[in-house]
């Protein structure tokens, strides 16, 4: 298990001004923030990031949404970072997310679900490298 994962505070949560509360939960759960920046993804960047979902019916909607406004990309450090961050996020569908998870409290739908988290150490490394250079990690 690696101690790094990658997260995004998605455009819905940034539009709603929830980034401060979400960052506060991340720090409160014991993560260290190793990298963080506000970006506005192009449609092409979003398509590249979610290429694994290219065949899914929701792909176009997902890429439109992820390029619809600014988002916060983050590199998070904690022991067993990947499962720890997914647990704090909650289930993909907020209707199924556990109490006190970020998606339960801030997501509005299965598509606009406030946050992203890597699903494996291998994908965390790929996703970190997609948005951050080594020099940007402190
Ligand atoms: P997770 O973000 O929990 O890892 P997935 O990797 O399965 O979930 O899906 C990536 C993202 O695609 C989700 O976070 C959500 O924004 C969107 N998504 C997933 N399933 C659907 C769906 N059925 N309808 C619309 N958007 C979806
Ligand atoms: Mg996923």
C-alpha cells in the first residue's frame, strides 16, 4: 500500500463554495496535503483523465461536467492513502454513501458527486503525474 493518493474537489463543489469545508475534513481525517492547485480543465484534459470510462454511456456528460468550471486537484498523504481517501469520500452515488462522508454531505447526484479519488496505487501514481510535476509536490 502506498501512502499517496490523488483527489479532486469537482466543479460542483467548487461552484457551491464547499472547497474549504472539504479541505477541512481531509485535514481533520489526518491527511497531509503534498500538492494542491485550482485548475479549470479543458474538455480534452477531462477526456484524457477519464479515458478508462470512454465506452460508458455517461462519458460525454462526465467530461462536460469536469470541464464546466474550476476544480481543486490534490495529492494526499496518509497511511493506506487510497482506501482511506475513498472511505472519507463515500460511495459514488450519494444516495448510497455512508453518514458523515463527503459525498453524503456535499454531492447532489451520481454524476455531480463533489470529489474524485484514485481507486488503486497504480492509478494514483498515473493520476498524480497527469496534473503535477515532481517539483510541485512538497
Ligand atoms: P468513482 O468516482 O467513485 O471512482 P467511477 O470511477 O465509477 O466512480 O465513475 C467516475 C465518475 O463518473 C463518478 O465519480 C461520477 O462523477 C461519474 N459517474 C459514474 N457513474 C455514473 C452514472 N451512472 N451516471 C452519471 N455519471 C456517473
Ligand atoms: Mg473511479
